């Protein structure tokens, strides 16, 4: 079979030690020096006599998350969602057949319609004509909420809830709560840190009545996400390169920014400094 995975294995070294240390196994190392997680997942699956038992075994053994697709030698696709449902898996269908994707909009553009969304731990077999449940969904769901806030594509729906709409609501709630507490700041415009911060800012602007603006634009032909480089110095440089100011919307202005992701805080500091250097009067 062929296999592709998405997720994270926190206990990879421990699993290799437990299951494979005395079997002469060798695993490919990735550029980071870590064990190839897809290969390790496949080795765990191969501990059992069939793919379904093997997938369930791998998901139980792994500390982390494992969502996967398998292409069998019979031309079938087996799709398995993480046992806690952290990442979604959806099935699309049209007159030509079935397809499977992590983001539903990918197959919408190809003329497929949503027919099924896997539950946590659920395993499906998909052929050209149909799909069938091989292992039922579990009870416990811990889908990653960050999909709606940051990672998810705006067109995507998870658990029936659209990403873009959710982000508008997040901004609306922030402005509503600040109005209620009478702490809505006196600013000239509301902006979002591009790109996924923008819909949060639109929701905030609509609810607060403060005009929405785009004081800086993100240039993204190179790195779509600046957290991708492994080196922090490179991440900072990429983030800086991506921010192109619009001086007419910054100089002498009081600005409120909505950011959707503050992990290390380095980009937030860089952004605020960048705005003041560009002539901002206040940055909230």
C-alpha cells in the first residue's frame, strides 16, 4: 500500500525502542534529523494482520495525532481520522465517483459535493462508486479549534461551521465585550494582521463602527506562513520582508490591530515597531 499522514508523533523514539529495536529496522531520517513519522506509522500498522486493526493500533500507540490515507493494491482508498478528531477528513461525491480531502473547498472546485465527514477514530473504505465504514467513530472529540482561528482556509467548513464566518464572529465578540465594558479605544481605523487576522478585524470594525483599513499589505509569493522556516532568525526576517506599508494609512494615525496568533511574541513586537517607524501615532 501507499500511505500519507498528517499529525505529530511525540513519542517516536520510545515507539522505535519498544517495537523495533531488536528487529533490525531502519527508519529514514527527515531533514530535521527526526524519524520519518509516516514511515513509523506504517511500521506500526504492519504490526497487525489487517489495515483496520493496524491503524487502530498505531493511533492508540502514538502520543499525538495521526490522520492518514492509504491507497491499497486493489485501488481502494482507506481514510482514517485521528482518534480525537483533531483534524477533519471529508468525503465528496459526484457522478464520476468519490474523493477525500482535509479541506472540502478543494473538491468543491472540481464539482464534488459533501456527502460525509468522518468522526473521531473512524475508518472508511472509499471506492469510485461508494464509501463504507470499516470502523465506527469514537465518542470523544477534540478537534483543533485553531483551525477556525488561524490554520483553516477561509472557504473551509469544519463540523458544519465556516472558517471565515467564525473569524467575523470572533472579532464581533471582542468589540461587543469592549463596548459593554466601555473600553472601546478611540482610534482612526481597525486593521487585521494579514492574512488570517483580517476577517477578525472586519468583525471588530463592523461591530464597533470604527472604519476598517489595511495599513500594511502582506507580500507572499515566497513564504505563505512565516513560522515555516526552522530558524528563528530566518522567521523574523521573512516576517519583516512580508510587511509592505501604506504610509498614507499609517502616518499620524491611531491604529487598532487584531492578530489571530501570538505564539512567541516576536512578530508582534516587530509589527508594532514597524508601524511606529512608519509614522503611526498610536498602535493598539
